[in-house]
C-alpha cells in the first residue's frame, strides 16, 4: 500500500554579509612602571605614602609623599625625596603615567585614588585629584589634567583609568577616537586572577608567591617602606606568571 506524501515546510536562513566586529588586542603592559603605597587614616584620607620605580632605568627611583592633609611634624621613614601631594601627583603619576605612557601600579588603585581625591564628580565615579591653589583660598580643579575614572566590574572590583581632560593633545586620541586612558594595574586583582581565588591581604599574597611578606593587615607609617618593596616584588612575580601563559 502506497502511503500519501507527508507535507514538509522548507525554511532557508541567510546570514548577513556584514563581517564580525573587530577585536582590538590590548598592547603589552608597559615595562616601565611607578608603584605606590599609602597609609590611610581613620577618615579614609591618605596620610602619607611611598613609591618606587620598576623597569629599565627606574629601579633606583624611590621616595615618599604626603597626603592631602598631613599632620604637622610627620616623619616618614625611608630614603628618597619627600614630596608634597602636588609634587607626587605631578612627578610620579601625571608625567610618567600620562605623558610618558608608563604603567602605574598599586595594591588597590581605587582605594588609593579615593584616599587622595580632592573631590568627586559624576556621582562619585570620577575622583578629582589634580587641583591648583586658589589665591583667594582653597583650591580649584585643574581641568587640563584628567580625573581618575572608576568603573565597577561584574566581579565586585573597580577598574580605574584616566578620564577625559580639557584640550587633549592630538597623540592622546587613538584611531577609535578615544582619549588615552592610561595603564593601571591593581596587584590585588592581578594576583587574585592568577591564583584563581580572591586574596585581599598583601602579606597573604606575598606568601603564596614565596615572597618575603610585610606585616599582616593594613599599612602603617612604619611598614610603608617594607610594603612598597613587597608590592614591587609581588608585581614582578605576578607579571612573570602572566607572561608564561600562552
């Protein structure tokens, strides 16, 4: 017995001829970086800090800096020049990290810049750190240098970058029309990514990477110099691990 034919619906789908969105690979992290660590008071403001250089020609760069409102007579142990906040932001952050395109490294970038900020804009998303003294008292914002833009990520961390500034140079604008955002590394986030688990204490991260660890807990004035050296060694170890990845 011959069965009747079964009706079939034929559907044809065509894909658009538009090519996929191009992926712009990230340039390697700069070989020259500045590394900073700060002691923060109970009010969340940085009291003082230390910094080191890392990379070709920078290993002997070192110094100390004062926070926004340092107490009088403050003594910060350690070698190198003692800079006020304006000097630190200009000589250690802006000129190397923006003008010379060095990297900038800290244990927690968002916490560092929040503790140094003069004020915040964009509902707290921009930390204004570059200011100039007002002859009539107080300070006014330097719009010719970038705020620090802080953007929450899905994993609860916060990424930082240079925000837009007034009258950027032609070289600051890339082929996609975006302004230079800087190259920032929070070693806490980088170490957590390499380990595969969150690590929120510098001493614990150093022990995992077999590095001489500073005292456990937050920074103090006495431990700043030990911590910034440990931070530099941890950055080197994490970077070495990342460069081994295929």
